[in-house]
């Protein structure tokens, strides 16, 4: 009895589907499942911490920062509010400025001092519950530590600027309004826990689908040699113009990353990270696991992605937010100061990380 050979399309499908299924089941799904459990626990605990006001204790030192910077003690309340809600903190500072308590120079100093305390909120709401589980403990802590050091350095610059540049001419305490702390909230413990659970579910729905898709794509790209159908496609492409295009792109990537001493894979990570931080971390994690990046190279790459992302985030978030709080004129000054300081200190952090 003769058995007819399978059509080429069916053969290619089997060559692709089998190894792909093994990759997804053996690598992708266990990884995503582990991250999902950590995300669920971390996000829920983070939401509980915010709901019960735990994050506000981080801002307890804010009172001691305003005096050396020649700012009123009440500005510490705005810094505290920033830890729980950046919108609340900026809104309180805007009221101080509009009432004449702070002039533009004093307000810029206060906004600069806010930097570390605004970052502190993200430790609870994003870095600890989301980014560290994705990156792993070592890389995650190193990255969060680097971001914390950058934010703290900017805050210290703000304090120094206040000490050197501010005087009684920049602050009018007699015009201090009664500012209500927007972070005060009501609700029973049960209601707060319910809200934390709901917020956790929303966050998982937002992150997990793209986590699965992006991690699957990265896994396929890293393991393409183990999928016969993809090997055939790459081999076929070598006989076309694509065969000369790929080496050219690789050479360009190598030249760019060679300037800062990073592997060529860093360019792709920077591009993804510039658009979305979470997806950038998802792409970075397997590259650390397979040895493409060391922990320090991975963190430096993500920090570079942060610099590139300013072009996207400025138009997507900063301009609408800052213009809404301050108006176009002063909002542009706030954006310029924030962006300049972040770029300077991120560049310093990258240089320190890549020192042999």
C-alpha cells in the first residue's frame, strides 16, 4: 500500500507548530505563570499599602527637607501628597504658587525636591509588584536601586538650589492658604481591601496578555534555530536582498551599542523600553537569563531606554499633565528642568554601571 507524501504546506505547518508548541508549553507558559502569581500577590499588597496610607510614612522626612531649601514647612505637605498621588502634590504646589506663597523659582525648587517622593510611590505601585518579578530579584533590585539613586540625586540638587538661590523674596508665608490634603480618604477596611482586589484584577488584565504575547515572541526569536520552518525561511532569505540587509542592520547596531560598550541586542531593548517600560522589562529578562546581558548591562540598557523614552513620554504624558497643572508657559519650564536633570543623572548612572 502506497502512502502519498504530505503536501509541503502541511509539512511546513507541522515543522512550525510542533516545536512552537513545545517552546510555549515548556518555556513561555511556566515563566508567565510564575510572573502572574508574583504579580497578583505584589500588586494586591501594593494596593493595600496605598489604601491604608502606608506609603505616606515614606514622606515623613519631607518636613526636614523644606527648611534647608528655604521653603515653608507647608510645602512638606505637598511632598507628602506626591508620595501618595503626584496629581495631588502638584495640585497643592500649584495652589501655593497661584496664591503668591511661592514665586516661579521657589516652585521649580519644590518640584525638583518632589522627585524622589514621586518615585517612592512607584516603588509600591509598579517597581516592587510588577517590574522586579519580571526582571528577577538581582536585576530588579539593581534597576530600582539605580532609579532611586537618580531620583534622590535630583532631590538633593533641588535642596541645594533652594539653599543657594532662594530667599525671603521668593517666599511669602503671609499669603499661605488653607490647603486641604487631597490624600485624606474615608472607607472601612473591608471597602479598602475590596478596592485593592478590584485594582489588582484590572492591573493583571492589562499586563498579562501583552506579557504572554511579548514573551512568546522573544522566546521564538531567541530559539528560531530550533524551529525547522523558521530555519528554512532564513535560509531562503539568504539568497535574496534580505541576505545583505540583515548584516547591514547588524553592523549598524554593533556600531551604535559599541560606543557605550553594550551588546547589539541592547538597541532592540532600548526601542521597546522607550515605548513601554513593562514590555521593555519583559524583553530584557530572557536576555539576562541566556547570558546576552550581565545584570549591570541590562540595567544600563533599560536606563538608556528611559532617556529615549522622554521623547515619547513628554508628548504622551508630561505635556498634557504639566500644562494642565501649570499652564503652557510655566509647565514648559517644569518639563525642561525635570527632563534635563533626569538625562544628566541617568547618563552618570549608565557610566558608573559600565565602568569595567
